[in-house]
C-alpha cells in the first residue's frame, strides 16, 4: 500500500485526473462500439484515434492526452506482457501521425500575444502605484515579464519562506541585490527539486522596485 501510494504521487493530481477522464471516454467509446477497453488491441486504438480526429474534431493536445491516459491505465493494470498493446506498432504510430497532420490542416493554433517591452512600459506609465490593486497588478506583471514565469508559478508563491502547512509551489524573496524565485515544483519540474532564478536589481531596477 505504501508503494502504491508513492507511485500515485509520481504524477501531479491534475495529471491523474486528466488521465482518468481520458480513460472514461475511451471506455464509453469501447462500450458503445462493442470493443474491449482493457486490454485494448491495436485495431481498437486505431479506431479511437480516427474517432477523436474525424468525429470529435479534437485538438492534437487532446489526442496526445487521451493516449497517454489509455497507456497509463494499461501500465497500472499489471497486465502480462503478452496482453499489453504494442505502443510502437507501426499501424498505430502511422494513424496517430496522420491524425495530427489532419488536425493541423484544419485548425490554426491560437497563440496568446506575449507581454512585450512596450506593454511593460505602458503598465509602468499607466498604473497608479498609490492604488493597492494597481500596485499589485504592476508587481505581478513585472514578475511575470522580468522573471519569465508561468501564471501557475506566480500564483503558487509564498513570500520570504514557506509557511507552516503551506502547499506553495515556490518562494519569493526580495534582497538588496534583487529578487530570488525558488520554484519547488512547476509544470516542467514535477519532482520537487528546487530551481532557483535570480532577477538582478541592477539590470531590472524598475521591475524589482515594483515587485
């Protein structure tokens, strides 16, 4: 039981929840079409990839997530090696490749406009630092822009130190030399190995002052 619990912690709760949703959708598809979900055969997996692409019109990221969830469910089922799908089967790989090509041909990827130098200049000029809310907004924008951080990394920060009982994903520390960001975990760092990032006050004086 301890080993099982430890294995479950190897992935973030949000990832496990996404895998569970993906598996439920695959089970529903198999039940509707009279296919076996566990263990699934290559033909069923190919049909599902085709269904997601041509019937559901899913995004490429959704397709990737779905098959990661299906594979994870097979992995934790402790199936005999002879029962497990061959995830390197050329037919499945070619179907997934064709599906992604089809999706990319139909859907244009919408990319958010990144914060620019001009945006930050406007923010410094327009936001009123005597107003608490606008001072906060400026600090968050300065930290995101100067520190090149994701939104989730900013909202998970504790100040100065990690509070008792806190589930913070990082620590923000202000020093005379600049700003230290210690990320305990992030999207690209699920294992919790601390990653330190430094914003030099001499190179980003205005941002450090705002933060």
